[in-house]
C-alpha cells in the first residue's frame, strides 16, 4: 500500500477609478503603468479573484464533528496530492525530452524511488480513510485516477494488482473526486477553499470542471429540501 501511494505522488475586478488631472482640489489623477518600456494609462488595477465563503451551518453536533474530522484528514493529505500533480507535470515534461523508451523507464524509476525515500515515513502514518481521501485528491489535482496514473507509468497488469491490494485496505485506486454528486466530496472541496483563503494550505487549481460557488448553492438547497 505504501508503494502504491508513493507512485501516485508523482479578483479580478476593476477599481480605483481615476479621472484626468485638473486644477480642482481632491481630484484623483489617472494612474500609469510601465509595460515593455512604455508608459500606459490605466483606469483600473487587476486584482486576484476573491471567493466569498458562506457561513457553515450544521443540523446537529454529529454533523459538525464529522466535518471537523474530515477537515483534519483533508488538510493532512492535501500536500501529497498537490505534490503528485507537480511531480506528474515535471515527469511528463521531462519524458517528452527523452527519445529512448529505455531511458524513459530508467528516469521514471529514479523519480519513483526518490519519492518513496522522501515520503515513505509520512505515508506509513496515513489511516485507511486518509488514504482514500488522498486518492480522491490526486484525481482532483491531476484529472486522472490513481489507478490510471499507475497504469500509464507501469502497466495495466501492475495497476490491477495495486488496486486489488488497496481494496484489502478498503481503498479503491479508481475512486474519483465528485463534489457535484457526492456530498462528502463537496465538504472536502469546501474545506480546501476555506483553507486556501486562510493561508492554511497553498492553493492549487483543480484539473476538474466544476464551480465551487455553484456547488455551494446546490448543496445548501439540498439540505433545505
């Protein structure tokens, strides 16, 4: 199971409006930006997008406790999923530069062994639930299931056995992250967004196609029905 997890670890708004400078007290002057050596007048400044988070509501104490436990586990394993995405991008970029298949396989083994040595101690500490959340987050970050990542990097036969072994620990490497239809996955996404806003976790965009704000409205209405 450790080797399995090791392998997969491979606003904008316009504001500050300005007016042309005239000899009238308290009149704002037009702001300028230097672009490629030229001074260009700008009437707005682009800022990073800000996500407005709604206040959380829980029907009972049990639901609140469940959320807090999920938050602790999600925050623990997210960095590994983020690293998986970064390693995969770097690996694919490097493999594109290598023509020989044997050299590609050799480089893949080097990266795999490096990751195993770097994170083996930490991965051993993961519980079954944390392992499954990690598998889901790998799919969120890469857009590919852990099973397919292994299949592409190893072989279909090897991926089959890794998945069979993982199933003994109640972990499916084919599990997908689906916050649109799975409420727990939405709660995981909610935890990530709140952690990003409060600088608890380093943000990384998902490779999947969904909008957190729209999902917030959907699941809020679902709870009222």
